[in-house]
């Protein structure tokens, strides 16, 4: 019996909080993985920016680590695929130098610009893009820069998106795929071209925007400069790649209508595969990497990042934060419902279903019986309620959800996965090792001819780590508290807005 040839591909994901790279073998097994975090700059309330140079440093570091960990040589990597967060523009001058940090999608400073564009263009934007205005989209972000940083604006020569910027450093090409540009609201996902009247209205030259090609298409090879920086072998093919959400949709095996997933990561991302975009307010519509499919969905603003906040706020002793496993074990000792305490995870506003950047987080029902473990579990449950609120919203809008897969860093917690399962009152599948980096590596494998793009083939590569089933007693507890969660969210809206305005005023006075 002949031995299978050793073949490897590399996938990298530029996430909201860090870059993850993995190496896959011919059987779809992860042979090496590495994660490197980077910082988000928050110079003012509601602002969120990142340095593209930090992304590149994290990418290069993780690539070298995974190749070493896999025990292979750089020349053994056949194809590279990079994916990443969307809605974020990297502004380059004539020498390809970065002009400013990138405004990322959690930034809310362009709320006024989004409202102004909505009044100006109305339904025309939805009819052309299948999406609506909010500060997460690139168009209002760019308009804010034009109105507030004219010296930067006048020097813009090119605009790239995170994964394209990184790829440009190692395999120069002024190219994007056909999915990432959808996050700008300046791109037609049906015609696959930039919308001239929208770009003209922004006063942006057409030459500043990249050409778009299919996500699996080879767009360049590792250059000598790229080899020196990343450790990848010169002339290794690099494909166009796509957004992190499109890659994770592919990587989690959501390849048929009705297959849905929840990503418990920085945000609480919810998406389900569909044959068509969903015509409803607040729904994010993106084409799938498989032609003819879409993955409409939405996001709560705080997923596992709320747990990270809780660690820093409640579990940092002697300037050293506790580990997540300790927090998890301690929270498990608290009964479901936290003895009558609720948490709204609106730490800097909320995305779906409220789309309100002025909301603020709150703990309600706090009594003498509550302590640090209660607050910790309340954060986990509060994120679960927010996910259910968003999920119900998209289901009402017509999204088909037959099966739910849970992915992301938060899915590693058995407690949190069970909480999500009970709050949603749905069976939940947790696949092993499936995320955007895994999806990127699968895409590289398809481009290399190692893997097939067919649903049956991809799903055979995906291994199920855990399955969760709702417990009826806990379901009844969470059902009652979810009702209270929604009532309290509405009741505290005005108070949140007043506190937001107070914080904004205090920030100006400093």
C-alpha cells in the first residue's frame, strides 16, 4: 500500500484581537497553530483603531511558529490563504505607506455620518448592496475622515482591506476578493463592481479602490521581501482569500441553506446559509464563497470579549489577571439565573438587534448575596441573552435556522456552551478546531487541489468535539429571565443615553 504524499497548506486569520495561523495536512488535520494578539487603540469613548503594522508583525510571527511546530520546511507549504476582519480600510499614500491607524468595525464615531448618508441615499443603498447604514461600514468611516482629517484624506492614493494589506506586503498585488468590498457599502455584490455614484459622492477617486477577483483565485507569489519577513518560501502561490466570517462559514461546514453557526469570539456573530440575501433592517448580507449562496446574519457587539473585560475588571489581583479556566470553574458553582442578577453586555453600545451605540452595560438585581462568581456567571448569561435576542430578530426576518454550530474562543468553555444551549433551547454542535483560520487553510487546500469544495467532502474533514442538549429545568429559568432582560433593556435605554452623553462631555473636558 502506497503512503500518502505529505502536502501542506497555510491559512491565517487577522481577527479583531489577534492573528491566528495554522498548517493543515492532506487529511485536514491541524499540524501546527499559533496566535499572536495585538492592541486596539481607544483614544476617545467609542473609538477603536488598530495599527496595520501590528497585524503584519503578528502574521509573520505566527507563520514562522506554525511552520516550526508542524515540523516542516517552508517549501512544503503549497498555497497560502489570508482572511480577516472586514469593514476596515487601510489608507495608503503614493509610496504605499500607511497614512493612519485603521478604524475598525467596533468604532462608533461615524454615527452622525451614517445617519446623514441614510437621509441622503435612503433605500438606494439597500437595493444595490443588500445592507443598511451604521458606523460599522467603511463608507461612513471614510466620510468621517474626509470631514475631520482633510490632510490625511488629500494624500490617499490606495485603499486596501486588512487581509489584502498583509498579502500586499508578502505578494504585492492591489487586489481584493468579491466579498470583502461588500463591507464598504460602496460595492455591488451582484454585479461584482464598485458603485460609481456612491464612490463619486464620497469624492474618492476610482483608482484608489482595488480590483476584485474570486476568493480562490491565485493573485500572486511570495516575493523575496515577503520571504525574508515571513519565512514563507519565495514563489509560493497566495490566493485572494476573503473575510473572516466568510472563511469561518466555509470552515465550520455551513454549506447548505439552514446550516447556522454562532461565533462566541470578540463579537457574538450569528449567520445561517441561504440561497438569497435577506431583505430586512439590521441584517448583514454577504455572498458565500460557494457561488449562488449567501450567509445572512448579524452580530451582538460583545461575545467572549465581555468575558475578557470581566477578567480585567473582577479577576486581576496583584496586576496579574486570573486564567479563564479558574473563572469558568468558579462561575459553574453559581446556580442558573445568578440568584436573580442580570447583565446587559452593552459595554460600548450594541449591534443587533438594537443598533444603538449609546447603550451602556448594566448589572441589575444586585444584592448582598452576590459576589465575584455571580458577576462572572452573569456576564456569560448576559451574552447568551443578547445572542438569543439577536437570533430571534433574524429568524423573525425570515432566516432559516435548522442546525446551530458553536465556534470561537468562548466555545471552549463547556459551561458557556451549555448556557447558550439552554438559553436558546436548541441543540448545539461544537466542531473541533473550526474557525476562520481553519476555513482559510481549507480554502488554500481547495486552491491547491488537495481538497474538494463539495459540502460532503468538507464536512467529512470536520470533527465534532461536543454536542449539547437543552435541560428543561434550566430552560424554564432562562425563559423567564430572558423576558426580564428585554424589559430591562428597554427600560434603561434613556438612562444609558444620558450616561453616554455625560461620559462624552467628561471626555471633552479632560
